[in-house]
């Protein structure tokens, strides 16, 4: 899955050079500016970058200088060795260009070398016939490869593919066949100028990345298997935050490295292998969704690893564990309210429902309105407890049935027939698996097309709306969701530009907030020590896309507005949405 192979699968090494570009007739002057009669070699023990400072690469540096650009980043491939290269004009008067090289283990973004060539030539504006001529292959082969790229990268057109290639720096140099005309694309203009550049580029190693890192390495756990749709949201939301932060080039805090691992939380081997990769990568902190609610192994790992761990596991018992054992779990933070807010949000909706309190009049029915519940047993999804039926009666309703199910459900139609047998006014579905939740919804629609259904969380996952048949009204709530405010709209627009699809309502923006919050903590404290980062998180409030994060409680979880806290400025709103053919809109409830 593309998301789980972050852009720039880097080796962990960075090399930086100051390259002096001088006219060909003044090459000796360029050498004198370095303070020696010949180009300096790397300091003892420093190795040249994996891509090498070949004549071809230095000609691109000269082309960059001739182009008049201030900065540019591009993908470089020379003799099968890949790297990100960044150029920045350090001194126009002295002809000094800063060159940073970050070697890669192979082509980035889950693409093959040939696919990188194809997307680069598409960005150049070439037709399939012209591309086939440059690559020495058939037009039919190129057509197939372009169609595969469109599907792989979620694009609908060649222009979308070109825009994505530019946005993600997927255009590689050297361009097969070169560039003849001005394009308006920085990387292509560098290539065009390099073909006619006559200056001499003299590199001087500025530094070789020491073993002790300056960057913060964030690990992200993305759930896979039955929960892969949410895992994609988590990985992409975190990736977008990393890209946004690194676009500042560390001017406003530390730069980030990103390590994403996909685990199937129902598979112990997958969990063990994924967590081992985080240890091997020596990550400084971890972000995750609800993996620790499904796999006890993830929660135990978070406790023993000893580094800051942020999660959206809504299970109350996870909060209780932190409160009861702060010495062992003081670095574990729940970046959303717990599942108790789900029950409160449902009761608020029932209280505002037109059927509430109707007990007289010509159209009145006998008895209070009725409620049926189908919920996942455990995993932070349960809304029924010992007090549930009493609280439902307090708002004028009655519970006709409450059935708990597993992650998969056999005999779905039989289950739903039983839930509908007492003709409930509302059916509640609380399930974490988007496939199962959609299957339950479709069974409800088959048996009662106009039935009003209230879901917990799952419609926030992209694809839920496409999986369900048209029928009755679907209402749903989430304890961590994206509001339709300026921050939410800005995030949604940026996500859509980056990944070619709209984000879901929950995990993408939650993951984005987690990374931004950690970056703030590492940058302000100036420390890699978990104790310093944890203390900053406990003592500070952070305003993100999904709301305000304040870990003031002993359980180190965010409070929800209005059910856990009356202070909207220091809590996260528990939102209720209506899903219809017009999309999803937030309802004023409670």
C-alpha cells in the first residue's frame, strides 16, 4: 500500500556540500574560495554520499545556478542509486550553492524505476508516443504503464499525475532524453539549463551527518488487515504533517524523519514484527490510532518502550491503567475522549429527537419511543453498561434489545430481523470494522428501508458511504472528529491535494494533530528525553484540527465537550453528523 511506504525511504544519512560555481575560465578562483589549491576531500572518516558527486550531478548544480532559482528539490538517480537532492542559493555574488543529499534505499513512494521515468516524462508534457520513443518501448506498453500509474496514485488524468509528480518531487533527474523547452517547472528548468551550462562546480563538504541525530524520528503505527482503511488515514495524515513541518526546513523547530509500520492488530506475528521495526529504527516517539485497543501487545510495548506514545484508543480501561500506574505509563497519552462520550452523545440525540416525550395526541403511539442496539463487544466501542437502560429511560426512551457481536457477524439478516422485531424508532450500530458496520447497515435497509440508524464512529472511515445502499437516514457520532471550521477546511483541502482524495472525518486529522503536537514538544523543550517531552505535553494545551488537546487529568486523556467538560476552549468537541446524498453535515445536538 503506497501510504505505508513513506516518501523518501531514507538510509538515515545526510551529506551536505557548499558548491562554488565559477565561469570555466576562472576555475582556479573557485578553488581558491575553498581555501585550498584543489577541491577538498571529506574529513577523515566521512564517506561520500551514496549517489556520488558525479559530473552529471554537478552539472545540475551549475544548471540550477544559471536558472536563477533560489531553491529546488528533486529526485536523483545515477547508476541505480537514488537520493533526494535539495539545492539552495547561498550566495549569488560568490556563486555558492548549498547541496543536501539524502540517499534512498530505492525509488520512493512505492514506485518502480520505470514508473518514475514515466511520471517524469508525463510531467514534461510528452504524449505516450513521445515517451515510448525516449524509453525505447512500445506505445501500448507506455499506455498500460500510464493507466497503472493513474490507478496506483489515485489520479483521474495526466494533468493530475503531473501535478502530483511536482508536489511530491517525483520528477527525477537526469530526465531521459533531456529537456529542450522552458516548462515553468523548477526541476525541468534545471535540467534544461544544465545541458548548456559551462561553469565549473567545485564542491566542499559542509558536514556529514553524525551518528547523533539532529532530527526527530517519529514512528507511526498504521492498522492493517480488517482495519486497513483507517490505517491508510492514519499514515497519510501523519505523513502530511511531516511534510508540512519539513517544508519549513527546520527554521521553526526540529526537522522530522518518519517511520510508518503497518500491523494487523489481530495477528500477533504482524504486531511483533512491526513493533520490532520501530525499535530497530530507534524512533523518538510513536503515534497511533486504536491498535492498542485491539492488541494488548501494542499497549504493553508502549509501556515498556518508554518513549512518548500517542493514541486514539477510546477504551476507558486504557485511561484507568495510566491513572493507576503513572510510573510505568506516564508517557502514554490518549488524544481523544473515551467511549463514555459516545453514550452521552447518543442520549443527547435521543433527547432532541421528535419522538421523545410523545405520549398523547391523535397520532401518538402507545408507550415511549424504542431503541435497539447492536454493538461490538469490547475494543472501546461498547456504549451499553449497567447504567445505560436507566439513562435511556430518563430521556423518555426504552431499550427493546441490546446485542453484542464480534468483529465479524454470521447470519446478519437473522440478527437484524431480531433487532427490528419490536419496530424500534432508532437502531444503534456500534462497530469498529467498516466492512461489518456497512454489512449491518445494508441488512437494516433491506428489512426496513426507511429505518433511522445511529452509528458510532465507523462512518468517519472513507468508503463507508460507498459501501451502503440508499435507504433510511444515517446519523453518527465520533469523539474525535474534524469540524467544518477554517482549520478543518484547510486540512481537508491540503489532504485532498496531497493524496487525491478527501480525508475521512476522524483518524487522518487526528494523526496530523499528533505529529504536530509532538513536533511542538520536541522543538520547545530542545530535548530528546521522553521525560521532558512528556512533561511539556502534560503542562501545555495544543489547538489542532480536531480540537484542543489538554492532558491535565491523571489518566492523560483529552476531555470532550460538552459531555466531559463545559469549557469548549480546552476540550475536543464530540460531534454528531448526518450522512446523506449531499455528503456529511454536522448536527447541532445537545
